C-alpha cells in the first residue's frame, strides 16, 4: 500500500480539483450559485435536481451501491443533454469528469432549460 500512496495522492490532486472547478462553472452556467459545487453531498443533490432537472429520487438512487453506477451514468447523460451535448459526452462526464466538466463549464456550451 505504501508504494501506491504517492500515485493515489497525485491522482487525487489532479482529479478532485478538476471536477470541482468544472462543477463550479457548470453550476454557474445552469443559473446556480457556484458555491453550491463546493458543498459535499449538497452539490450532488443540486446537480441532480437543479442542473439535470431530474426527480430527487435520482439523488437517492446515487446512494444505493450498484444502482449508483447506472444512476450516475444516466444523471451525467442528462446533464450533457441540458447543455446540448451528446450521450457520449455524458459518458465522458461520468468517467472522466475531471476533464469533461471543465470543458462543459468553461466551454461554449449553453444551458438549455
């Protein structure tokens, strides 16, 4: 485990800030306050209910092991659709959010209610 720790720390240092900064921009484009992206758990609820415009039940589904994998994919696909992007882009949001969320939040995409 000690051999993996430096790699894990580098991975966290790259992915977490990228995802948080991307969510900040995405939330702002969707008409939400950017600070909501910084509050753990609440940020997921806001992403599901206010950005993706899905039922709060989807936020509950994200808490169920196994089910959360499918629910996260579908929530990210819906976020991509709200910004006029494809389902493939939604898959990118789910798998490589630290890259795709900054592209979404600071790129040319416009939020569509």
